[in-house]
C-alpha cells in the first residue's frame, strides 16, 4: 500500500504547485491574508485541510514560494499548511525588517488560531526557524521544527530561550555556525527535544532536497506523527 500512498501524495503536490519559466514554484492553493499588530497586511496560501496545522516560515533571502513543494507534500499527508511572506517579501506589504518578523509569525499564529486547530506546529528555515523559536516561546503552539536556525540573525535573538513544547532542531555539519546554533537551541529546550546534525553543507530548505533529504524528511514526519497526529 505504501507505493500507492506515496503516488497519491505526489499527484496532490503536482496539483498544488508548478513552476514559472524562471523555475520559481507557483501554486493554485487558496490565498489568504491577515494583519500584523503594527498594521501591515501579510499574504500567504493554504494547502490541504484538517485540524492539525503546520505554519512554514521562509528563510533569507527567499520568500514563501520556496516552501510550496514541501507544503504540497505535507498537505498530501493530511496536514493543513500555511505558507506566508514576511513583511517586505513576495506578496506581503511593508519593507523588509528582519528584526520584526517575529510580529509577522505571531500574526500568522493568530490567524490559524481563529481556525480552531487541534494541533499547531511551527516549522521554519534559517531566519524563519529563529522566528519560530522566538514566537513559540510566547506560547500557543504545540511543537517547533527548525532547519539551520541561527540563534542570532540581523536583530532576531533566540539566546537562552527555553522552549517547553516538543522541538526538533536540524542542521548540517558544514553549514557555518548553524550546527553550533542547533546545539545551543537544543541545550536550552525542554525534555521533549531532538537534535539531528546531518553530513554536508546544505542549508535551510535545501536540507529537504540534499543528499540527506531522506533522513531529514523521516525525522520531520516522525516528529509530526508523534506530536501532531492527524487523529
């Protein structure tokens, strides 16, 4: 049955996103918008259905389109997924202010909470991972997954944050200082924590298409199965 299930997931992914002539992903997933606490309108897309939600936060200098393929894959597995652009990126209003993107993710969490999710997991790549840790420390989420999240990045600072919810920190051995950051975030987290340092130099969302992608994806799906079950 597994090959048929995987084929179904692939078919749904192909329906939910494609590529432009420049190679950037596009999507037919429904658009949504929501406001930040300082009055900006942020825009994103919803993939899938159900009451176990995942918010995907993008890395620098990408926008939400980098997440579209994986969002479609998560939707195919039964998750309800929100991608969105931080302020000044992609479809969202405002100027790029990385030190304020925690406000943007908090607004995304507020939007999802209005949908009455049974479970809500934050997953972020690079700066999106740092923002996920900071936002999760304020409560209202059930789990956190980071890919190559630095502890400090251009005004974002997750130093010493002790997450109390389940958390998974993933990085690669040759990704500058992000291996050290993953270890530091892991050391500060609560008892339901996991750390995966994989070989190679892949960074952020690139971990999902690298040579280590099977291991990384397996870790992510096992984490979601355990802490954000679909039923």
